[in-house]
C-alpha cells in the first residue's frame, strides 16, 4: 500500500480493502468540493489550487480523482491525506469511522504508531487535567479573568479552556503518577529539562490554557496565556514546542469548531489570537480561526483555500496588526487570491470589540471591508495628497515588491489600475516603472511534471491506436492502462503474461500492483494505486484514466496491443538469429546454421499469422 515510510504496514490490507469497498469516493470528496455530473465522471473546482474553470475530475467507477490544472490525483485515501494534511493510517481510520469499521493495527509493525499514540494520550490527559484545574479552587483567578473578558462558562467549556497551576511540577507530578516517563512527557512539550543539574519543570505555569487541535480533532498542543502579571520579561503567550505531532505553522486555532460554519457561510475570518477567536464564536461568528502565535504561513493559506476562497482579515488596528495584515495580504496574493481586510476602530481587536459594539456593528465593518489591493494602496498612498516625482518613485518601489510576489495577471492588472488612479499617472507608466523596479529573479516555478522515469521508461502511451512507431515501453504502458480502465480483461491476460513480459521497470511495478489488487473482489484503479509507492506516478496515471476519450473499443485494442508487442519481440528474435547465422556461416558450422534457419522460419511463420490477422481487421 502507499504509506509514508514511518507508517508502513501498520494496518492490514483486508481492513483497508473493506473500508474502500464501503466508501463512496463521490460522497467523501463531495463533502469538500462542489461536484457536478460530467458524463461518467464528476467535476468541480480544484481544492488544491486556485481556478475559475473546473478541472478537477472524480471517477466513481475507477474510484480515483485527478486535477488537470495542477496534476494532483490518486484514490480516496490520497485525497484525504492531501486535503486534511494527515498520514495514511489517519486517513484509513477516518474513513473507517465513517464506514463503521473498527481499524486495528498489526502487533509486529505498530511501533511508530504506538509511540505517536502515547504522545497523543499524554497531551489529552494534560488537557483534561488543565480543565479540571480551571474549575477547581486553583483556577478561581483564571475564571475571573476570562469572565472579565466576557467569556462565559458555556464558551469556556465549549473550547475546553483550562488552567496550569502556579506550581513548578504540577503537570510533571500528575503525568508521572499516570505512569509516563520524563522523556515522553518532555516529547509531548509539557515539561522542560533544567539547564543546571538534573530534573524537569512544567512548561506552563499559572497560565490560562487553550488546547490546540489538529485537522481531525485531536489535541496536539497548547497555547498558554499569562494573566495579571505586569512583568515585561514574561511573554504574554507561550506555545507547545514543535514535536512529533505539533507543527504550529500547519494548524489553525479554532478550525475544528469552525469547519461546518466555513462550509455553510462560504467565507472565513482570520484573527490574531485565541481570545479573538473565542469572542467571535461567542458572538455567533463561528467561521473564525487564528494562527498559533505566529504569522500566517503558506501551509495555512493552502489549507484554507481547499475550503473557501472568500477570506476576511480582522487583525488588531495597532501598528503590529497592520504589518501582520500586509504580510498576510502578500502571502495570499502569492497564492493567487485577494482577501478582504476589515478595519477595526482604533485601539480595538476582535477580542474587545464586542465589549462596546454589537454583532450588527461588526456586520457593517464586514460590508465596508476593502480588498487586499486597496489595503496596500491605502497604506502606501494617502488619498488626495499631491506627491512629488521622487515620492512617487519611492511608493512604486515599495509596491513593486508586492507586484513581483503576485501570482496571476488579474491581481497585477488591478494593482496597476488602482496605483495609477491614486498617483494620477497613466497605467502604461505604472507598468513600466513596476517592471523596471521589480528585481529580476530567475527562480523558475517548480513543475513536478510526470514521474522521473529513466531510459525507455520516459516514453508514455499516446491516444493514437497506431502504435507502430512507439517504443516497446510505451506499448506496454498502454496495455496496462487498458487493463486499469477495464479490470475484467486482467483474468483473460494473467495466464498469458507475467512480470517478465514487461521491460520497463515502472511497467513491472504497475503490473505487480494490478496483480496484488486483483486478489480482492471488485478491485479497481483506486485499489491498484494503494500498491504503488510513487506519488507523481499515481498522479500521472490518474490523469490518463479520467480521460474518457483515451479508450475506444478496448477489447480490440487489447488484442491489437498484444499483437504489436508480440510482433516487436519476434522481430527482435529474428534480428538476433540473423546475427548468429552470420557468425555460424563464417565458421562453416552447418549444424548450427540449419538449427537457426529452422528457428527463423518458425518466427517468420508467427509474423505471417500476425500479418494475416491485421489484414483481416483492415478488410472488415
């Protein structure tokens, strides 16, 4: 099966096949992509790249998907892994729960999974302990602080907010008593090793704790907020350090609580902090998330864009918030989309906005939100001001960095148009200046293309039935594509050909994958992909298989392709025999000459049969 190396062979093939058989790929992908029927397939806007014309195809008959825009493809497990950013075992478990199948791991190969599960267990126990501490006598002041921020008990419980006691070893002692080692507790990010001497101490002390979940709802870490402490040397927020399960540049706070609302509303609000998210949710704006104490990353944006394209930035109105908004706008422009920017009243953030204003007031701010491009213009150009020539050049120098970063001509055209209006210049002048001021970087965009095959394997199947000029590797691959497209042919061919029949190493891999998948009833292309270990090769194959026009009269084509392959091999044999005949005649080896002549005649007869077959097809 296709696994990351660390997850290899954790789950039995039987269970994977049971889950696959009970999983409707249209039903799964349709939860995340608006699919519409298109012939035998379904199509929709690709969740993995920005597009306006659907190029994302799903084949329910083959149980595969493919995007002709960005090249991504595979089976239903591959989709969830890419969309949710999860491992293969997690994708299997997620679909297993959906299908009502309990997923078990094999005892001999579960070491990595067990180690990772221990970390999850420790973090979950810590989360429960923090919640318990908050609602004990120890958390009285923390509760008072939260209620002072207008966060009520219901919201506290909904977000599973907790409290880390002021003791240096409260969590350490608790988890040690639960049977976990210092090393595992440290790996979970809950304790820190002392710099001098031996021993450990709690990472979170006297802090309000916000549990952070991954994309499928597991607690993976914590954000801890200091409260009631005016010491400037103590950071307001600290987070779990990066570890086996926690990567702060990949996850967003509140996403699990927001996912349904994001889909329903078709939009998303991004704020700066944990409390901002919680207050927005409390006021009914539940499609709100925040990065984990860091700036937005490309991973964040890529993940968000799989769900929605309408994004509002609602950052603090102070200088730091404006800078964060500028960085975020640039990041989204790099991904080919323009966000909306909400301008909050001076000195306000979403966490305290609702202390003075109603949700309806926030709705008015949403209506008045400006585009990311207008936000750039507003930050570099003051409306109504007359600028000198040097000032205009300086402004365009700053804008050129954003212009260079933009992915898409529409964004660039809009920036030029708005800049020209604000600076009272011709658009052609703006364009020349922006291009002139843009650094000439020669970094070409990464294009993974097709799999990196070597030698003759670089030749791939063509749509043309006349394969007489194709390399033998291409013909082999075409035959395999026909089998993938028509699984019923495999039983007819398996007795006639085997792995040795194929010369291309990738073709041999594909044949073996088909052979293994065919042991399961009702196998299809999606099942075959589970036995391939190269993601790019899977994507290439998925693209070929959803091209409905690729295969006409498949039964005739299988016969023709086999004949072509047989003809090619016979001709190669005859060439070899002719070479040996020349040597035998030079050495006057009469016996060997006669044997070779007989062998050559046998092969010549076979060629004649193939010729007659082709002629009969042509006549009909």
